[in-house]
C-alpha cells in the first residue's frame, strides 16, 4: 500500500480549515504546527505543510499526490493538475480596486493605467479578454498600499470582506474571478484506491455539513403532506408512535432550504421538530 502525500498551506487563511477537514475525515496526526511533515497514524498518508504558491507545482511534479489550495493559485501558477473536489471554504473574489476618490468608472479607462498585483497571470488574461492594455506591476504582498504610494492607479487582489480595501482608501471596481479551496491531484493518481477512499471521506464530511437531520411528530392524517416536503437521502423514515394515529418522521434537510422547509412543515401539521447536526453522510 503506497503512502500518499497531501500538501496543504502551512500558515494563512486556508490552513485551519484544511486541517479541520482532514481531522473530520477521521485522520489522526500531530505536530502539524511545528513540523513541515506530519504522518497520519491511521491512514497511509503524509501531510506536507507548504507555502500555498508552491502547492500546485508540488502536485503537478508528483512530489505530492494531492493538495488543498485556492483555485486562484492554481490558475496563477498554470499548474497541470486534476480538480478533484471543491471544498466550500476559503471563498473569495479577486477584484480590481481603485482609490475611493478615483474618477475611473469604466473598464476602458484602465487603458494605460498602472495596476499593482500579486496575480499578474490572472490579471493579464482578464485584461486581454477585455481588450485593455494596462501597465501590470507585480509586487508580493500589501498591494493595497500601491495607489497611496503613487506606485499604481489601481490594484488587483483577493477580497474577502472588503475591510482592507476600505481601510486603505480603496473601493471595489471590477470582479475578475471567484475562488475557493479545492482538492487537487497529480494526473497519475486517478485510479489509486487510497485516493478514492480519502475522496469518499471528504465528500461525506462535506455532504454532512450542508445538511441537517430532522425528527418530527405528525398525525397520520397529515403524514402525506409532510412526507411530500421531505425527500431525505432516499426517502423519509416513518416510525409509529405509542399514541394512536401518530408517527415520527426522520429525514434530512439541506442547510440552504432549512428555514423555508421548517416553516412549511409546521404549516403542514408537524410538531415537536428536533434538528441535529450530521457528522458524516456516506453514499
């Protein structure tokens, strides 16, 4: 059995959630805060803690079999890897921003302007598609101070909440790319059984996180109306109660539909609704 290697961010905005999802998959490992390599004790896997910019190329070159990294980093490095699974965290938007006092209102007005960024590849592709020729100035880190120092007329960077832009006297101007953390793989490991097992675990964790387990009581007279609202994983489970003509219904509700469904269930006659988190859903 081959020991796999997965590369994740050593520090930064994706580190904590990457560790969390691996631990939620039942993987046991320690010393990840003080070491560059951690061995999983209950699965054939080693975890490499790297700079996020290095992860796509490590996976592409086979130094690591798998990696967790932002989509933006993959696109920027032009790495040839397989996208295995979006992970639902680390969501952000790459935006062009200008000074809050700027008179720039249209994309065409960026022609001839200087734009500071740490993502020149993504920015250049976007500008070419729009037929705009700007002076792309590549800098590493703290690009938001570029306009204030006279280095650039605009910036292109990751924006999560917009707080950093506002504190530096900037305003969003144009959205360029949506990004989130993804699991990537080297192109040679598609049929690896250990990869398939790990991917199944990750997907079960993600599926559980996006659903709620619901138990409710309803009279048989209203049962069909309630069941019609609850598809479950396949179909709801119905269990007779001690009280005549009443049953308990067990099902699963998608997180995004939760409150609408709950209100509809109450209107259909459901009572004593119990809602619980789900640890994992294995399909």
